[in-house]
C-alpha cells in the first residue's frame, strides 16, 4: 500500500481511538447506582476566582459502594465545593460536616434506570457519528491523493481499509454501550 495512504489510515485510526476514549469518558459520567469518583469529573469549583476542576482542590474517595467523600485541601473551600455540587445537577445532595463532604448515592429506580439507558444510547450514537465523520474525512483525504499520482486501485483499497477501521471502532462503541447498559440495569 502507498505510504501516503498508510499515513492517512494512521491519522484516521488515531482520531477514531480518541473518539472511543471520549465516548468512554462520557459513559463514565453516567452513574449506575454505584459510587465512583468519576461521577464528579465535570464539576468545577471557584478557587480564588478561577474555575478549577474539583479533583484539583480536593481528595475524592469512595469508602463504600454508596458513598463518595470529598475532602478539600483547604477548609475554606467547603462551601464553594458544596455549592458547585448542588449547581452541577447530578442528583446528589452534599452533606457537609465541617471537614468533609459526604455524598450518598441513592439506589436507582426502574424509571431512572430506563432514562439512564436512553442517555447511554445517545452517547453511543454520538460516538458512532464521530467515527463516521472521521471515516468521511479519511476517505476525502485519500481521494485527494489522486492528484499526487496515486492509482485508483490504491485509492479504492485505502477506502476499503478506512471502512474496516470504521466497522471495528463502531463495534467497540457498541461494546462500551452494552457494558454500561448491563451495569445500569443490574439491581
């Protein structure tokens, strides 16, 4: 296979891997009834006028499957962290005892589980769309290589390789979504 096509395939593969990582990250944020420090990843705290990720101003632990403990490095941040958690709308009520914040993760209702599964399917679809867009970009870049004197047969085989990559990565997205769905639906 032509070197330019190989380079384009490597670019597409790298982009698809990033799309998978992003989808996996988004799925981690969807809570499945079990406490996980990742549930607080999208929360930012006002730290001396700067919006800072919670993990950079506090220690986040899960002592058991139903509790998240947030221990700020500075006691003065307790109220700011508490406010950020309330504003984040993740459905958890912070309990401040003066030195740490406890978050009790309630068990999921059947209705809430179904809503979360819908959310998982939406995120998986976003991942599949991202991978298809990378396929389109990869195919366009390979077609443009025709101007560099690459034969149509090589271009066709390059496009076939991009399709194989696309199929493989879409299967990975589906596997991630299936795992998350099982996790959510397990009582």
